[in-house]
């Protein structure tokens, strides 16, 4: 038992606690985080240090951290199997990030598309943290000698840079960091906006009908699905030019486990109204137990603290070993 546990590959991933967690986050990433716990040694974090690269309102930021922590526990992050901590509680992350900054080139960071996008979006606050964001992310991953990092398409470039930083460091000092691979799940659901199926479902969408939040009330979820954009063919089938229906089929499939063929048969001869109702109901049922657990956890700050403290204590020990090793190689005098 002990032995097989030790041989499990290490997975690291993190999510920023910056707002409403959507059905897109849940089906695209979090549901997978839960599944991975059976086969891997999973280390998960709330990336609160990353979140302050854009200005946060203090009261909202704090509320979002609690909310995200409670929600991920409610989704099934299991502390018997995995670690789940708050990044800022484990100071090795900020420490290694500084070190890695000195092994990351200005040119590399300038080429990051997320930096370019966010600089354009927050032109009044292009701070050094926003620029150095990827070296903090590299620190997150490399501290745990992670084998695999599940990331969405938007983070692939950062992971590639992490690999380059690790290889560069190892090239100078010998084998210090495990060079991680990306982990792209087979059935990685990419959930699109319910109002514009060419765009990813996003919590920052101005139109709240464009996304379903995991904590939306059942009647709100039903209403949003009923208003989802479709097409004029009135036939539930997967196909070109049917982005709206394709997206709804993706959601329905991901929640019920049914294949597209099965879904097409189920709704043969039926209209979009029936289909949208079925998708809405399936999502409501999927989220119901999560919402119930969330409502328990969010009230119990003492329990949440017990959970994040326990994980942070372990994470600190594991990550300190890597940090010490890296610093010693560079020539620092360790205390
Ligand atoms: N930057 C990631 C995001 O916004 C979150 C993140 C921080 C992360 N550190 C990480 C993801 C390490 C994977 C591994 O989605």
C-alpha cells in the first residue's frame, strides 16, 4: 500500500480565487481534478498570490478565497487523498519565485500572450507582478517535483516556459527540478458561452446569461439554459454551424455521460425547448449535492481552517526540500 502510493505520479494544479466559479470551470477542470485523485498524488492550491497581479477589492477578495476553498471541497477535493492549500500560506512559493525570476529572461516574459492581453485590459496597472506571473507559476509546479500539470489551453504557454526554466536551471546546476509535462485530459470539455458560442464561458462576461455559476440557484440555471442561443434548424444533432447546440450537447454529455449518438436519439423529433429543459435539469441535479455541501462548509470557518492548515503544513515540508536544494546549488548559505 505504502509502496504503490509512493510510486504514484505527482500532479500539481491551481486555480485563482477571483470570482464566481462557472459550470465551464467545473466541467472543464474541476471535475477532472476530482477524478485524478484516484490515480495520482494530487497537490492543489488556490493561487491567491497570482490573483493580486490585478487589483482586488479586499473584502471581495477574502470572500472569494473562502468561497473557492469551500466550493472545491464541496466538489470533492478529498484531503484524505490530496493536498489542497492556499498558496500564500506556503511561503516557499514566493521565495522560489524570486529565485526563478533571476533565471527567467525579460524577452521570454514579454512574449507571453496572457501578459500582452492583460496589459491591454489593465493598461493603468501593468505591474511587475503581472510580468513575472509565469515565474511564480513555475515555482508552484517545480517545488513539488510535479510530473504532470493539468492546464487549459490558456496556460499552455506558461507551462512551456516552466519547462524551459527548469531545463535551464538543471543545465547550470545539475538535476534539481523535475521537468513537468502537461496533462490534457481525453474528454476535456471546453464549455462555451451560452450567448455567444464562439467564446469560452467566462465569469467575467458582462452578460450574466452567458455563464452558469456553480452556485446559481436552480431556477436561475433553468432560465439561463432556456435563453441559450441555438440555431433555426430545430434538430438536436452535432454539426457545423450549430455551435450553440454543439455546446449544449457537450454540457449534457459531460454531465450525464451519454454519447452524442445517444443524445441525438433521445431527442429525435423533439424541439430545442425540450432539449434545453433536459440540459438545465441535468445540470441542476449535478450541482445540487455540491451546493448542499458548499452551504455547510462555508458556514464553518473553523473546519475550513483545519483543512487548509493541515495541507499547508505538509506542503511546506515537501516544498522546503526543493527550495533548499535549489538555493544550496546557487551558493546560498542555508540557515
Ligand atoms: N495561472 C493559472 C490560471 O490562472 C493558475 C495557476 C497558478 C496554476 N499556478 C499554477 C495552474 C500552477 C497550474 C499550475 O489558471
